[in-house]
C-alpha cells in the first residue's frame, strides 16, 4: 500500500514539475524582453473603442483620461458602445465628447457580441482611423497610452498589440494589493516571456489594439466569456502576432470587499477552464505537426494553472511527499517553491511595484485559501455567456 502511495506521489511530482519548469523558463525570458521600437513614431490616427454596459458612474472619467492624454486631439476619436444600457451611459458619454452607438439586443448579449456588432455595422464612423484600441469602460489610460500605441503600430508588421493592464488602487487594501502583484506577473511577465520565446502573446481583453484593416476583415468573431483568449488563438492560427508594449498602460480600480471580489474573479476565471478543455490538445497537435514554437508556448500558457491554484497543488503534493519520499524527490518539490518565489518577485521587480504591493504579498496564503471555495463553485455552477457587469465599490452587482 505504501509503495502504491509513493508511486502516485512520484507521478504527481513529475506532472507538477512541468508547469514549474515552464514558469522558470518564461520568467528568465521576460528579463530579456524588449518592446519593438526601432522605427520612428508616425503619430497615427487612433480610435478608442469603449464597450459599456450600464457604466454611467465611470464612463466620463475613462473618456477624460483619453482626452487629457499626451496625444494630438485631431488624431484621436473616442467611440462608446452603449450596449443594452438601462441607465444614462449613452447620454453621459455623448456629453463627454464621445461618438456613441447604442445597441439593444437582449438575446445576443455580451462584450464580444457588442464589439462584433459595432465593427460590422458602424464602419463608416471609424473609416478615418488607422488603429483601433479597445479599453474597458472603468479604466484610466496613462498619459502616454495613445503615444505608445502609435509607436508600436509605426513598427513594420504590427497588426495586433496588447498593452499592460494594471491596478489603479493597489494601496486600497490587501485584495487590490495582491491583485496588483498578480497583474504584474500575469499581465506583464507572462506577456513579456512568451513574446521573447515565440514572438507573440495573448490578448487580455483590456488595452488591446489592432490595425483598422485587420478588424475590418475579422470583425470580432469570438463571443464567449473569454472572447479575448479565443481571438488570440485565432490570430495565432492565422500567423498574426500579438505584440506587447509594457509602456502602454491602462489601470482599473479593483474591488476591496470579499463579495465583490468573488464576483469579479469568478467572471475572469470561469470561462478559462472550458477553453482549456476544448483548445489545449488541438494546439499541442499543431505543434507536433509543424514544430513551430509559438504553438507549444501557447499550449503551455493555456494549460498552466492560475497561480493560486498552482500554489494549492504544490502545497498538497508537498504535504504528501514529505512523509513518503526523500532525496531527489524532495529536492524537486523544494525547487517548485523556489521557482514560485522567483516568478512572483520577478514580476514585481520588472514592473517596479510600489512598497504597498511588496508588503501585502505576506497576505498571499490567505488569498489562496479564499480561492478554494471559488474554484469549487466554478466546477459545479452552470456557466452563463451573458455580459454580467462586475460590481464596483458601493454598487450592487447585476443579476
């Protein structure tokens, strides 16, 4: 019986060593990343597209962050999709100077559906722009955001781009602080590393940018809750690289309460597991048939568990290994934790995290424990494809 238990634990160690090794490789690669910026910035005409569903409280602030940025006003157009809104989002966006397209379709609800509708039916309104960047309705764009977007698209061969998506209020509590640390890892290190390894990365839904000609051809063909990741994989198969510019920055306020945080994390993560089930093996098959590293890196990115889930798995197997194994096997388990620490700290170093974020990392074990029931709920809860607006502070969530 003990021998069977030892065999199972050894097998688990081998399996979990694969994502640990990938995190080590991708972390080292992130230190070598350099954004593509050899050509002169041509100051392109840019359209900022903001899909919004009942965002009257924050839409003006988002628009103002674009209008007051360090970019020529005559080269900037702001478009807002007021999608199935029952509040004053459209009115307030127009008053703030945006071009508003109102959409009402209670059957085909969702961010992806709204983007696809706009790109297919409102093409006359954006024909004059060369680049379209898509940001969420509750973000703040950095002063140089559009200037950096223009710089990237002034480089040869750039058709798709992902900016850095960060946290605007890391000092507001331990949850926003930990999310800031997580974003520094997942929205920077895990963009920079794959870009170095394979020349492309994944879209994050917020702070995306595309050439107008590309979106005129593709529209927005993905309508699931993880439409950004799906579109990334479609572009990958079409040999269109998603470039990364860490100096183009948008930031969002993160929620501080447990209830709102659970709503937010569930929306972000629930659709990812389904995508893994349907897409991972075809990606691996493409790598085996073509030998192209971009498919292998995309596969690794997709199947590597979220950080908190991976830490949980490491902890469980470590506890099983300590009384059963010794020598090389325990050294292997110990290396997981060294890699995990190196991985997390590297994200903070590379993004120059504030002291508040460094301090709040001590609360990470509590955050991992908080995620256990969340993951359990996602496994048994029926998934919805509707656009459910994330609850903001002092605002009730939609139902």
